[in-house]
């Protein structure tokens, strides 16, 4: 028995027992294999120790019992290698095998309840049926650490690893509070706990804890502080928060601190901040709890800059919005332009048109506070003018023309586009393939800002006929002559871009176009254009009228209806004169040796005011010069007119419809003509003085003025004075006195002659008026008449009640 005792003692030396939280765990630092035991026996024999019997097996050691929420539980430990381990729990057996390294692990498809103590019985059995002693293992559950306490919400809570059910109990003073453990968390509701209160906490069940004493601490986070507005001029940030707490202001990498006073107000000195800088403000209480940060953004001490609408180089106004009623000032260079914002905040400032790229700066002022400035660059919104495009023929390989310098030229032909740039001289050339005649071509200019011109549309033309040869053409020649190139069917004459006449071509290609009637003067340009059989025009030939050869002048004397001949003068190179009415040749007149001519015209009965034409003909029967004149009305017969006379009188010649009075070249009055041809133009109001000139001009029915009569105002002759007494309503007579050269007096009421009165030998007169129903507002005149029945003076009658 001594050898066995030594072996058992040796095995015990190699095992240790550990107690953790009241639970015994046994571990083996080195289990002895049978070979090692044999070696040990050999050593014992050498030392005169008897061999060890191998029938006894040490009891197994349990190291751990574990499990998961959704998996099987397992138990593991150590024992004699290659033995079987038998586990009994909850009246069920589970078996496993010890590995060569002496470790074992057995999966259990059950979980040991955490509501009561459970015991495991473990035994090892070798292949000869030898059994170890039993190992009794008690699984008390899982010990958990102290939970934490949340004081400000009136509850105790915590987390428990792998705990799914159980009960937690808390004592506060003499009061007990319980909570249920669910899904790894427990929660015990309590009244709100005061900081410093002692709380005892215990977890019971499969998971358990020792009784834990905790002291309630302040975990209540302060409310975020209230922060007052801040401007970029302020050096203090102020606000309110939890009394006696610390306030911290953070801006970028800098921070500034202060203390909230007992009334909850705080003020912290800070440097001036740039507008729009964001600052955070945090309150920290005595327990170190920090509030949620409050934010404030530094505002500009100035008004916000006005909002500007885009400004284009064609605009004459700057528009935008700002504060209602503000004064708005636009600065362009060194010029200032002002406006006032309306009640809706909109403003409009009148400016001259600006060049694209000009900077416009706008500020506003209100309540003696200025705003920030807004800037706008004048945009190029003006489209280029449409390009000028040269003619494109069916042989051309480029489109040419001129347009705005530096713009892009886009040539569109069907779906194809070809581009180039307008050169510094304003010219452009865009390469294109040859096009068929009548192909439509669109040419557009696009400036650097994308503004597009109106497209110029042109049509590809067939290769034109060559220009004709045009002979020199002199002023007043009848015809323009020349010779055309092959393929020409006819020629056209253009003057000032207007088609004047088309000329035929003889079999030799010569042409002659009558042109005398166009009266082309020396230096005038004209164009002769060839035309093919299809009507297409070819290349034009531009020529200039040369100075005329010879002396060709013609004049027409004044001609009145009753004269038999039209007369005038011609120069020496005029050999004949011809009369035309309404473009129709009438007859040829006679030229006398002294250069005068006569053409009989009385038989034509040309109406007064109608036009006629006289043409001069050279020795080659070419009409070289012409003049147009009108039939005039003869001058009227005008009576002598004296200063102070009421009217200018006289008699007109046949064909006169009315007469006009001119003084100093100004039309003063138009007079009518009676059936006998007499006229009388009232002129007293013009106060024409002695020696003053005047003209009386006859006018025909078609409004043409005839030959004027020029007269001179004569000195006044005789004594023409007139006095009128005031007239009371219902008086019988209008009374007064006249001078000796007044022979009659006439009564006019409201411009109408009513009666002629009697002049007495003593110069007094009476005009019966009681029957005229004169009223206070009636216009009553007395006019004095001379021995020639001419009214020489008039006076207005003053009417009384």
C-alpha cells in the first residue's frame, strides 16, 4: 500500500483547485499518462519503491459550462486520456471521450435552469471498465458585475451578458423595488432619486450578483443654453443657462469660458467674429455633464447686400430687390446712379447702356446703416448683326462676306455645318464643297457669349453670264449701246437699283436701250445686266454717264390760258422744240434767229394749272433736254388800297377760283370771288402802313397759283373818323358823330348788316335800332362809308342796361 500511496500523492500534486465566486473549479496543470506512470513506477523501484497499481482512475475535472441564446450548451474539462466520460444531469446521461491531450467537451441539448441549483455527476471509465470516483459539479449560474445606476430618470438599469430571464431587486432606504430581466437587460422603476442616495442592488436567478451598494450620482445633462444674437461688431457673447454651471464657447480651434451666475445669465468676452462664423456653446455642470451644443452664427452688422438681376449691354435699368424704402446707389466707374426701393422691396435705377464686361457695384442705405455691396458684370446679350454674304455660285468652294469681328461664322447647308471666324478686317471665308444651283444656305454669326445673329439666307446661283461691253454714254444721249457675250438673250437697264427698261439684242449681239427720258446727269451710274433664255441675270456692267457734248439748254416763259403761243429760249445746239401733253407729242415749234421759240398751243385749251412739256432736239434728231411748266392764271386787277381802308378790292381774270393775300411772303388771308369776278379781302386788322408792299395771287380750281399782282399801300386820303355813343337797351337809336369824308353809316349786329343810318348836316347821325332786339351780349358795330361806297372805319357800340 505504500507504493499506491506515493502514486496518489504524486497525482494530487499535479492538480489544483480554484474557488471563483463561491464555485469550485478544478484544473490539472499536467495529467500523467500511463507511460509516465510506468516511468514513475520504474523510478520508485530503483528507489526500492514497490510498483503502482493502475486500476484506480482519478475523478474528472470540470472547467466550464457554457451556452448561447440559439445554440446547445456544452460542458468541458480534463481527465485521463482515452477514457470515456459519463455525465448525468436532470436524470439524463450524456457521454463523451477524453482526448489524447486529456481534454474533453460534451455538448448538451438541454440548458440548466437558472431558477434553481442544478448538479452534474461526472465519472470516467477506461476500456477495462475501471471507473473513477464521481465528481459532483454544481452550476450556480453566471456571476455578473455591478450594474450602473441612471439617477435622473428614476430607474436602475444594466446589461447582463447571455442572461435572458431573471429578477433584479433594489433597496432604497426601507423601500424595495423589483424589476424583470429580459433579453440581457434589467430595469427597475423607482421614484426620481436624489443625488447621494444609497441603493442596494441584487440580481437573482440563473445569472446572479452579490448585493451591491451604489450611490446615486448626477448624470442629468444640462439643457442646451439659450444664446443671444451675435454680430460681427460684438466682443461679448451672452445668453442664459443652468445656474452656476460653466459655459464654453468654441469657434474653430479657439475656445472661451465663463460661468453662469445664480440667475442663469452669462456673458463671455470673445474677439470680433467674421460674419457667418459659426460658434458652439456648451454648458457643463458640476458633475461634468455636458449639454447639447447650441449654435449661433455671427451676423453682419450691415444690411444684406441688395439682390441684383442680370445686367445686359442693352439694358438701361438696373433692377433687383432689397429692404423696402431703402436708398439704392449704383456705382459704374466714377459715376453714381440712385433709386428708391418700393414698398415691395423692388427697385429700378436708370443708367446709360454699358459695354459688356463693365462692373456694376450696388449698395443700399436705410436707417443710417449701409449694406454690403453687390457686384454684377454687364453681360453681352446683344446679338451680332446679320452677316453680309456675297453671292455664292455653283462653282464656289467658299462662302465669303463680312460681319462682326471675332465672331464665329456658321454656314448651314442642309444638315451639314461649316464654321470659321470673322477676321480683324471684318471679312470671313468659310470653306464648303461645291453646291448645286438653287441650294439654300444659312449663315449665322455667334459671339463669344453665345448670342446668335439673325441668319442670312441666300441661294446658290448658277454661274452667271459674263458682263456685256457697254459703250461710253453721254449726258442727254437717247440710247445706251453696246455688245453682249454669248448666251445672252436680252439686257436690262438698272438705275439706283430699279429696273428701268429691257433692251433687245440683234443677230450680231448689239443692243440699244432708249434712256433719254431718264435724264441721267453727268456722273450718274447705271447698270446693264445680261439675261439668259431662262430669265437668269448674269454679271452686271456698271457704267457712269459722261459729260454731255454740245450746249443744250431750254427755258419756258410764263404761259397763261388766253395766250396763243408757248414761248421761251434755247441754246445754239438745239435745232427743234417739241410740245408734249401728258407724255404725248403734240407738235414741233419754230426756233427764231435770236434763240427764242414759239409753239402754237391755244387750240389745245390746256386747263389752268395743268402741266405741259417742251423738249429740245439736236441736229441728229435726239431729244437732248426738256422742261416742264404749268398754265398760269393771269394777274388780277387790284384797286388802289389806302392806309386805313377796310378791304383790298379788285376783279380777277377768267379761270380764277379764289385769291390769296400775301404780306412779307406770308399768306394772310384767302378771299372769295363773286359771280362777276369781284373780290374784297378784309385787311384793316393787318394795319398795313403807307408804303407797305402786298401781293394778291389768283388760284385756279386745281389749287395752282397764277401770276401775282404786287401792290403798295397808299397814304390815307380824307378825314375818316367816327364816334359812337353808348347804347341803353330799348333805346330807339344808335347815335354818334362822323367826320366830313364819311358819307354813310351802317349798323351791324353780330356781323350782319342791319340798316344804313342818316348823317345830319352837323355831323351827327341816327340809326334806328329798337326793332333789332339787341341784348347785353350782342356784338354791335357802326361802320363809316366813303363816297366810293368803301367802308373806311368801324367802331363797336357799348351796350348798357
